[in-house]
C-alpha cells in the first residue's frame, strides 16, 4: 500500500514536498489487538494526555495479574469502586462496562469477522456503544485494523494539517474536506498520517503551532 499510496499522493506537489521532508510512513498497526481491547484503551485515552491514560490502564491491568488484558466477563464482574480506583471517571466506567457487554453480546466483532465488514458498517455498529463516537471508530479502523482508505473529517489535527500544508487562513469544514479528500482515495489513511505530520512540523517551526 505504501509505495502505491506515496506515488498517488505525490501527484500533489504539496504532499510530494511533505513526503520528502518527513520520509516514509511509520503507520504502526496493532495487528495483535482485538477490537474490544482497542475500544477500552480508546475510552481510557479520551480527554487525557497519553501518559496519564497509560498510567490508568496500568492500574487497570494490575487488577487482573494472570493475563495481559482482562476479558469482558472479568471486567463486568469487577466493582465500580475498583474501576474508579484505577482512575476512571464514572462516565468512563459506564462506557467500559457497555463495551464489555457489547463484546459479550457479539456486537463487537472479532478481527476475522470485522474483515468481512465495510468501514461504514463497522462505524454504524460500534457507535451504538456508549462513549464511542465516529472518530474513535475511525482511529480503530486506521491504527488497529489497518484500513487504507479512512479520512477522519471531524478530526481537528487532520483539518489543521490541511490548513498548514496549503497555507490557508482557516481550516476546511468537514464536508469540504470530505470532497477534497476524494482525490486521495484509496489511500486516505496514508493522507491522514501525513496531515498529522504537517501539524507536528508546523509546531516545531513556531511556538504557537501556527504556520
């Protein structure tokens, strides 16, 4: 995917220059992680810095010392007090419990079953879970399932990356970005990764992060 995707994106001079500066993509896919675990981790990270979320997840895992990550049934059998003690808010405890219930009920598919579902079918299915929105599922599609053609149009970083890359005064609206992004198909996940890098590059150049 990368070579063909890089050739495709590089037909745009702005992307071509960004790709030359950043180098090859380093899109890390969690191939061994199931969707249930990915969703629990995503909820833990909501509205927190990564280090704080990982600390909470470390305490959470320590409740179940016999395995790397608890099963949905084990979590459902754990008291709210124990989960809150890890650092989860009440709303996150409720969301994690719903993830576990949906995993037990089969709403959350296995990786093998997910492979038979389209991106939109997975989004529609998983946003029924408490605390899981479209953006969360899009991140799962890109970074857990490795889907190649996902563009999170509501993502601030993606829209800011486009603003920076093209020297605009304002970010494109989500609907406008969706239209623009059609030109990047079927490699929109790769475009997303590079737009994130454009933001990082701009932040290194100016203290405020504005290009």
